[in-house]
């Protein structure tokens, strides 16, 4: 089974990135039945970043973050999107068969625009480039959050349309929806996203992480009042770190009353620190390996480009330009 995931180097990674994309991929990495492709989506990041220096730093930091979190470049195919030019060639071929209506119905695009993100064609056409990422490596499975489900459906629709018009070539991808993590809330209650500036960073000073956690929006119920854990952003985040027994214990404190939201936030903070401390320590070690980034990118190109060249040449031949 070939599995693909990607993440934008659009800033400091947050715990939503970790639980939504990184952890599922790292867990699958150790399953010998899976062939894992993982990439840094720097072309996608251009929809939001206009600072070249910042983007270069983000790419480096994202690679370090992934490796610190447990990704092993020797066990998977790990690469940077822009190192594989065939992806853009395939994206254009897909553009020529993509109905406008398919993109106009894009929920993620409309959601970003409604939340103040500047609209431009790169953002509008994002799903086509994402489809090219997926179809280029002939991915069977793409782990995504619920909000990305439509993008996988678009990639599948384009694969079906291409195969119908030009002959069988592309594998039809399936989205593996991480249901329990798809709606991981940010500190304001909306989906945790860099676009909304509501994240809890994955690699930051402990004081910064504490500030964000203590800023999580909660209801105005007092300490002595009974509370509903299932409607609380703090508890929603706690669940991804805690065992079922620990969840039940904290939930009882909510429903019994006598616990303020400040105490719940401190309990969450302790969990976050304990969980991520080994990764923080490993990252500090990685920054002292100057050739690490160069070697990882070189290895990625050597693994992916021959495969990508074969796929794009087959696609070009089918459409009649080769």
C-alpha cells in the first residue's frame, strides 16, 4: 500500500500538524506493508508566504521538525515538492481537464476567504496541484483531516477523468480520514490553523506554549459550576494526549464541579510538556548536523525523480505531447 502525506513549510509547526499528519505517518512508517511518501509542500506555501528568506528557513525547520518527531528518512521516501519539477508538469495536464465548477465548489477555499485570507488564483487552484502531488506518486492512501476530504475527492475525480479520456494511468486515491483528530481546535475554538493564528506551537519555548494554552477560549462558567467536557476546547485537546482512563478522570472533574478552567489548562500543559520533551531534546541535537538537510534532500530526489519522470512521460504520451 502506497501512502502519501505532505505538510506546508508555512511557519512554526503546531500540535494540530503533529496529530493530524505527522504522527499517523510516523506510525505507518513502521508497518512493512506500507510504502511511505512524505513531502514538504513548499509550492503550496507560496500561497501564503512572500518572504524568500523566511520560506527557505521554514523548509529547513520543517525537515528538522519531522525528523525530531520520529520520521526516519531511511524508512520512507522523504522529499521537497519543488525538487520534483514533474509535479508542476502534471498539474498543468490536470488543469486542462479540470472543470471550473469542481474548484468553485471548494469548501476550503471559501472558508479561507471568508476568514480574511486574500483570494488569488494560487489558492483557488490549490486542489489541482494537490491532485498532482497525489497522482504523481500513484498514492493509494492519503491520510487527511476532515477538512481536506474534498481535496482527495477532487484528486480522485481528476484521475477518473484522465483515465477515461486518455486511457488508464492513475491509481484512484482514497482519503484516510483521521476522524478523531480532524477537528482539533485552536485556542479560539476554530480548527487549529496557521491561517487563523490560533495554534499551539510544536517547537517553541515552554513559556510560549504555556501562554497559548492558558489563552484557550472557554465558557464563562465559574469554578464551582458543573461543566460539559465535550463542549470544552481544553478537554478536546487533552483527549489526544491522554489515555481513556485519564480522560474519564478529568471528565468527572468537569461534571462534578469544583474545577476551574485554569486548573484544566494546567493539567493539559503538563501533558503537552511530558509528551513533547523527548522530541524537543532530539531537535537540539539535529541542528548540530550541518549536512543533514542536504543529504535528506539529495536522497529524496534520487528516490522520487526517476519514478516521477516515468509517470509524467506516460501522461505526456497519452495526451499526445510526447
